[in-house]
């Protein structure tokens, strides 16, 4: 037993991958391609996406919303891992990365399961709500710019059904959130988001120290009392 989370050095990270990571071949290939890009580090860690796929299957989630798609690694894994009726709605404004995503999805034969929107995420999310899609999704994954994180979350929470999940990436922000000397706008935005979620009684909460920090939030039923 331990009260602290184990720190992973390179050797232990490699061991974790060797004995637990079941990364689909198309995802492994796409991750290798992403590493050649200037912003290749924006891709989510494979063990984190595997956890998302695991949680989606456990929760019976098949209507999935992603804010911040980059090269399409996460929706590719989810579409491959979940039942054929799974539908993933993706939002991103990066046309070059989105083209790579579409290519990977088509090569894997799952592009018909993914609906892609190339526009400002807040604008698209607001349009979804105006279109009557509140509660239409089982899982929302938010992995986009941090300055607008609170707005993405509030939209995402409304779009997810009661009992559904919202997952937010980068909530440990490479440790910068714990550095009082870091007052950069992105760090401050993540810090404010984390503090607000701790006090947010609309959701159940767990911040998992996987990847760069993954906050998992379950939207409570309207008649549920806080735990």
C-alpha cells in the first residue's frame, strides 16, 4: 500500500506499455506519424486513450464528442475499440492535422463513424446546443486550448446526458499547476478549472495522474445528492 502515486521513470513507463498497452495497429502507425510533426507532442498518451476506451465500453458510451482532435488518434482508437454503432463527433480548427486524421480514419475503414467539424470549438458547441442536442452524448473528451477550457467544459457538460462522462486532458499541465511562480495564461486557466471542478457539485470527480493528468467527471442525475 502507498499513500502517494508512484512516479514513472523511463524503464517503468516501458514496462507499463509492455504488459498493459493494447494499442491497435492503425493507432500505433498514426502516433508514429504524429511524432514527425512540429507539434507532435499534442497527441494524447496511448495508455490514456486506452483508459478512455475502457471507460466508454464500461459505461456503454457510443455517442462521443471530442473537442480538440489534432491528427485524430483518440477517435481512431475509440471507433476501432467500440461497437460498430459508435459515433464520434470531432471539433478542431487545424485543417492540416484534420486532413491527416481523415486519411487515417479512411485507411482504417472507420471514417463513416466519425463526424468532423472544422471551426472554432466554442462556436460549434453553442450551435449544437441551439440545435437541441443537450444531453445527446454519453462521453465528451476535451483536449483543446486551455484559455477557453471553462467554456468548453460548460458546453460539454450540457451536451452530455445525466450519468454521462466528461474527460478533460492536461489537468496536471506538466506539473506547472503546482508551481506558484508560473502565472502564464494557460497555467492559470487550468488552475482555475481544477479549483472550480473540485467545488462543482453537479459532477463526481477523479483526477487521474495518467498522461499529463486526466480529470474524469460524471454528470450527476438531477435528483442525486453530492457524495
